[in-house]
C-alpha cells in the first residue's frame, strides 16, 4: 500500500504542475500540501491486508477542490493585473493629451477592456470624458446660480428704480387693457355693427378653416385697439363646429369673456336687409364711400384654390346689396388676385371709419400686389414699372439658365 500511495502522490504532482505553470501560479502556491488519506490505516502507519480497497472517491474530491481553488486564484490574479494595466494605460493617455476622464472606476475599466477594437476604446473614453465634463459644467452653473441668489438677496434693496419701472409698466398695461375693454363694451351698445359670416365651413378644408380663425383673431385684436371699434357679430355660428373648436384652441378660457356677439341666426334675421352691404371681391359694384349707418358683412373664408363667386352667390341668393373695394381705382395693380385677408379688411375698414381717406386705408394692402398709387408722377410710375419688369426678366433668365444646365448635365450623364 505504501508503494501505491507514493505512486498516486507522484501522479498528482505531475498532473497539477503543468496547470500551475500554464496559469502563472508558483509551484509552492498550488495546494498540493494536502495529504491524501487513502485509509485510516495509512495515517497510523500500520500495515493492512490487500483485501482493503483504495478510497478513490475521496481522492477525486480532494483533487477537484484543489483545482477549483487554483483556477479561482489564477483568474483573480489575471483580472487584477488587467485592471491595473488598463488604469496605467489610461493614465499614460491622459499625460499624452488625449480626451480621457480624470476619474474612472473599476467597472468602467472592465467595460473598456471588453471593447473589441482600439477605435471603440477611444470612443468609450471620449464618451466618459464628455460625461464628466458636462457634470463639471452643471456644478459650475449651479454654483453661479447660488451666487446670484445670494447677490440678489443681499442687494435686493439696491435697485429701486428697476422695480419702480417694472411696476409702472405693469400698471400701465393693465390700465390700457381696462380702457380698451371699456371702448369695446361701449361699442356693443352704441357702435356700428360688423358681421363675420360663419357659413363657409363646408367650402373649406380643415387647414383653411384654421387659417381663417387665425385671421379673425388678428381682426378682433385690431378692432379692440382702435379708438372707435366695431361691434363684431359672428352670425351663422354653430356650436361644436370646426370654427368653434379652433376659437377655443386660440382663446381657451377667454372665449366666454370676449366682448362680441355670437349667434346661430342669419344676419338677415338680426338686421334689416336695406341696411346690409355684403363686401366681396367678385361684386361688380365698387364701393365709393364708407357709410356709417350700414352693416357691412365679411365672408369668413380663406380660399387657397380661389373659388370665385361663392360669397357673391350667397349674397344674391339672400337678395342683399354687394360691394367691392376700389383697388383698381386707387392702386396700380401688378399681379395676383384681388382677394385680401380678413385682418387686412378689418384694418382698411377701421381706417375708413376714422379718416375716410382711401389712400391711407389702402396702405394695408400688401405692397407686392401693386406698383403704386394712381396720381403719382410719371417718372415714379416708370421707375416702378421698370423695376417690376427687370425682376420678371431676371426670373425668366434664371429659369432659362437652370433648364440649359439640366439639359447639358443630362447629356454628360448619357455620354458616360
């Protein structure tokens, strides 16, 4: 049995030594100091009979536990050496002037070593550097905010003029708001009515309805700021319509507080027909003067496809008088349709109501649509017409050059 025992010990040494050498563990560190207990009789040094069997199961367990401890020690040693080497490499890159974070944890180093290529490691280090830099900037901003708060608390009484100025502006704005509300409230009793016909929802797309409501909002604001505002009526207005939804999105809670009259009835039921004048660009009758005792009606419609005659047909169907603005009488019309936006119509009517001057009122017409006013000197008119013609010729030349370039380029491609 002693011969068998020495043979097993030599076999264990020969099988474990290459494993230790392969993983870089010293020979004396490998746990082979354990004594293989083959039987209780070997420990006591007494002789036994050959009939006793060798305890191979115990020997296998001892060998497995020793190999497992050795592999754990080797992996821990390699991991620590890899993290330390990575930290040294990061420190060298920082000294070389690369964008590397100042503080990096072991987990981040492990993630860095798991990167498959050098470029990915550089990107990961740059990401950590930018993250650290943003944290530093946030800290600096917070410190600056704290300093400003302390300065404002300490020097709160050192700026009385600005406080007085802000309070004056707020009081002045509130006073102007109250004055404008008072004027609009007075116009609801004594003012001249101005009607917006809200019966064109089915003739427009949802986008055109939204644009119409925006223009009406601008019109209401201009009327509110006027010295002598109109009493605005929304006739043929239906609840839960698209008009209504768009107005609520614009005004929100102030919709119920607007100083206007909203009704589902038609304007022919509210006002006498002989007092109504429907303003439409398709009317053959040209408006000469502004009449203060009439009720002017504006069609609430933005027609991008230019469907002519819709509002004129509605006015004729109801038997109402129609009129159009004298644009050709006072303006040298150059191009484009003679349709104006609703807020432009409101500004023109407010100016006519206050001054009665057509030239001053028609200044709200976009200047891209006309060359000038009728009655100017011939030289000024010639200059404006020459300018318009030069612009048109320049655009035509640019178009011709673009077409020629496209043809030449296509020929080159075909040759290639």
